[in-house]
C-alpha cells in the first residue's frame, strides 16, 4: 500500500513487521522519531511479545542487545552520531561475538563543533569494525532494507551485526511515497530467528571467551570470511526480495552509463538522486558521464566497483565525510578497489554538517571535472572565505 | 594440527579441566580422616573446588584432588575441626648446608 | 556437580572464586551469568578453557549489567524465564567506576537480575590500581605510598547507599568469611522479583599482599573491625545486620596486609589509621553493630 510517510516511520513500520524480540531505545536527533514510533506501537500493543526498553545510554542500549541476542532474541536499535560513537565499543564486540544485531544509523555529523545535521562522519568511524554497512538513497529503500538486514545478519553463513545507514533529516524527516510492506510479505521473506547457538541452561556454553595469541588471528579470519560471504548473501537476499515484492535494488554498487562513460561519478546515500539527475542531463547534452551508486560499504564490493570503473578515464567521488589528515573515506576505498587502473581521480567533500548542497554545486563540480578545470585529488566543496583566528 | 574455531569464540563448559593446576603450589593439604567431621567448610571455601566430602567406607570425609589443588591453604584455615594440615611438597624440601 | 572450575587460573587463595562458587551453588546452577572484564573473567573464560558450568557471557568491562538486562528481556520475550535467574559478576572497578552508568540503568529499570559486585577493592586484573571501592590508605600502583602520599586519600565509595537509593527490593553486603550467610542472601535474592545488589568482600591475595592462609582471616577481620559491615536492606529498610562481638581495632586488620603496611611508618600513617578507625566507629554506630 503506497502511502506518503516520513523516513522514520518507514523504518518503524518495517521493524514492527520483522517481529523483533527486544528493542533498546535511546533518543538522539534525528533518530529519535524511529524509537518514538516503535514506542507508540509497543504502548498500543502492536509489537506482540517484543520487549521494548528505554536504556540509560546508547552504550547501554547496544549492550542490552548483546545480552538479548546472545540469549537468542531478534534485536533492533537505532542511533547516530555521538550515540553511534558511544555504542562503538559494544558494536565492535558484537561483531567479534557474531551477534546479528540490526541497527539503523541516521547519519549525522560528529562533534566538535556539535551539529545535529547530516553527513557520514559517524558511520565511517565504524568502517573497520566488522559490521555490515549499507547506505540507502530513498525511504522506500530504507523501508525495504530492514527485513533484508535481519535476513542477512541472521544467515548462519554470516552472523554479523548489520547497520543500515540513512541520511539524517534528508531522509528521516522527508515525506516520500513509500509502498508500505504488509505482514504476509515480510513473514514469507523473513522467518522467525533461529539462532545456530544461544545461551541456555540446557547447554551451558561460554560466550565471549578471550583468545590468546595462539588462536586470536584465526577468529579474525573467520570474521573476515563471514564478511566476505555476506557479499553473496546480500545479493541473494536482493533477488529473493525482488521475487516477493517486485523491487530489485540492483546489488552492491549500481552503475548507470558506466560502460562508455569517460567520467564516472561515485555517490552514496541520499545525495545520489540529485547526482543522477545531473548525470542524466549531461548525458542528454551528449557528455559521456556515468554514475556509480554505492550501496554496500562493508563488505566493500571490490568486484562491482572495479567492473563499473574499468572504462573510466576520470573518477569523481562525492564524499560526505573526511578522514582528517588524508582525504575522503569513500575515495580511499574506491582508489584501492581499482588498483592497477590509472584514471584521473577527484573527490569532493560536500554537505558536511548538513550544509545544503545546491544542484548548481553538483553541476559545477561534475562539469569542471569533466572539462579538466580542477586539479586531481581531494577538495572540499563550496567553502566560504574565512580567516582562522584564536578568539 | 587443525584447531577448532567456534562462532564468536564460544567455549564448552568445564573445558578448564584440561588445565591441571596441581603443580602450582609448594604445599598440599592432608586430611586427618579421624578428625574430619564432613562439615563441608573446606568444600564450600576451596577457591578451586578441589576438595570434596565423599563417602569412604563407613565415614564421610574430605578428599583433596591433587590434580588441581593449588596448595593455597584456605581449607586448612577453614576447617573447624583442625583436621587439615599443610605439608611442603618433597621437591621443595631442600637441604640447606 | 560443580558449576565453576577446577582448572581456572586464579591465584591460589583468591577470594573471587570462593564467592563465585558459593553464589552458583546457592542458585543450584540455574542461572545465566554476565561477567565484566576483570580477574574472574580472565581466570575462567579463556577459549576452550572455560571453568563455567552455567551459561556464561563476557562482553566488555563496563556493560555486564546491561548485558544481563538484555538476557532477562530476551528470556521474557521468548518465554523462557523458567530456565533460570540472571546473575552479574562484576569487579568493584566495573561496578563503582566504569560501569556505574549501565548498573544504574539496570537497577533503575528494576530488571529481574542479581547483581554481584566482587569487591576486592582495586583493579586487580591490571595489577592493583585504585578504584572507587579502594579503601582509604590503601597502597595501589596508581596512588602508591610515597614520601608525600600515604596511598589513597579519598574514601571508599558508598555503593550500598547508591544501590538502596535506586529503590530496588534487595541490597546486601556479604563476605567470603561467612559463606552460609552469603548463600542465604543469594537464595533470598533469587526469591525476590526485581533488581538485587549484593556486594561481596573478596580478598585478593596478590593485590592485598596476603597469603592464601590469610584469605579468610582478612575477610573476617574486615568484618570484626566494622570496616566492612555485613548488612541487608529490603525495600529500602535496613532489615538485618551481622553483630560484632568484641569489635577489634582496625590496626589488627591493616597489619596483616602489605597494602596497608606503610601506614605504620609513614608520617601521615597515624592520621590515616585514625580516619579508618573513625569510619569503623561510624559504621558500628550507624548500623548498631556492637553486641
Ligand atoms: C574500557 C576498558 N578500560 C580498561 C580496561 C582494562 N581493564 C581490564 S580489567 C580491569 C580491572 C578490573 O577491575 P575490577 O572491575 O575491580 O575487577 P578485578 O579484576 O579487580 O576483579 C581493567 C582496568 C578494559 N578492559 N576496558
Ligand atoms: S589447599 Fe587450597 S586449593 Fe588445595 S584443597 Fe585446600 S583450599 Fe583447595
Ligand atoms: S590477582 Fe587477586 S583477584 Fe585476581 S586472581 Fe589473583 S587473587 Fe584473585
Ligand atoms: Mg577489583
């Protein structure tokens, strides 16, 4: 049933249909409305046997889910920014413990200075943590990704935390038409969670052992292997999803006009819509530009990225975060994925801390790169003239 | 040798049994079975769970498990009947000339 | 049937494992354990060398209370509460310092969890560093007794009042010196619905500088000097105290431990001993400990 809803509702609705056993909540803008909507559902008795708990912090919320997941529960929380950073110790631990917790991260900038607005600085911090991370472009995509996240996370070949990233405010608070799933569809796609192993007095196992040097490395190999297997399992889940809903999300990285494009623009998240628009317009003008929409960030889809970029003379990455002291984090990944190719490489950090990215800015950056008017390397997008002073 | 790597490092219960800690200590407890009243104070207080009251013939008495006993002396101090004494292991009985 | 050990790696005479074994026995092994990083965890949960005979989880240093809350919620949601009680074992550092936030949240939400604080009065796993529950005058590696400093100058945090302040149904102290009392309290806690906090005095042979033969003696002296009152609160009311016959001067407790030995020669030592004696006297008065 298509309905105009806000992004946070599209998530809450979808979470409900996934029938989680334990939801831990802690407020942070612009995520709060997700857990508030879930709270309303809980309060109205719409969440079945689910336990909804208000934690004392994001750190506590994530920790609650570690215990719940280890005991065999399907678990969910949402957070972003400072909350995600506060959770990070727990989430990395959950990855190593192979607990399939699902998190929605409503991407928001990091302090300082404090900013409640959108960029991708928060999720980038967890790049190396062993969490599956995908980024969505629309609220329909966000809505669909929740059942998919549970399905992949809980797949016995995977067993990893799964983080769905959606842009704070830009998506969470946007009104968009969303084809809201119904229970039968989700039930047919996502069976109840059957943990391969869980805490029970019937089989009193020890979870969270520490590993001495003689076996630690092997555990990290199994974590890497699970991540790599997730690449296949995500693809399979997309296909199953398409069969059931008719919506195919196109895989880890979706190329448009990449076969003959001289310049391929790489984008991740909600900015992609506008970038696509500009690319299409330039195409109509006969300019050989293409788009690579990156959906899966971890595990990184090297094969798809290489394949989409193999013919490009120029690559331009729109960054939504900075790896301070180097360049934009997506560009770093893309460059390493195309090792051996020698295109010109450009990256632009835009929309930091919720700065509006006007269409003209995108048009100008792509146009300038296409016409060879900018130097290769990393740039900040439109930045005001400023003078650096102490006070 | 192939090692087993479980999901997230899950371990089997009581797998510490393979660690024989009996050679840690310099002393070991000896139970005077005559004096032992089988009150279980030592059993409850041994940090290593390695002294247990068992039936021995007519009587119930405390029996240390020297495979694991660390010779800490807690049982010796816990025994209300003074039935446990600690003795130095032979290898530590050095002749000092 | 033993629920813990043997073959674990605790120092000979360690108080933690005495307490742990008694708690598990009192619960007849019908429990889920959430354990913070620390000595107990390290000595008992090495991969493929687990000493545990009950379902056990270790996640982090500061989140054992929240992990336990999660287990409790999962058991409720999955209708498996009859499987057993949820128990936390956490060190004094994990409890009173780094994990006090998650602990407060768990107590505040009144989860059906028995929280056991294993109080060995310092960060012992990392080698005897000062914690909030380190007593005044104790020599630790992060506040060592030196020319100027007499060890810890602050006081031992009153976690009991903090726990009681959360309005939970049951709060108690216990000690390895009186295992029957300890077991009774755990059994009682298991009967009560809601959050329970039990702080157990557990000597650390290595950090305190004692011998295994002094483990029980030091624990007993802590009680007999009134430095570690053994008390019980139900629904916020002090319901039971363990009375002391012929209360001993604190020196008797201090003298047998290396961590306090400097107090007998340090220029500020007598002042610290006076402060400790005052703490003991105040405890005796507050809880009416003397017979
Ligand atoms: C976040 C974090 N900080 C520090 C440590 C290091 N650390 C591990 S155990 C420990 C001390 C534990 O002290 P306590 O909780 O009192 O338990 P004990 O070992 O004394 O029983 C410390 C400091 C850690 N594991 N995690
Ligand atoms: S000496 Fe210590 S380890 Fe050995 S049986 Fe006695 S209490 Fe147990
Ligand atoms: S250092 Fe102390 S607390 Fe840790 S195992 Fe040894 S005696 Fe026990
Ligand atoms: Mg400690």
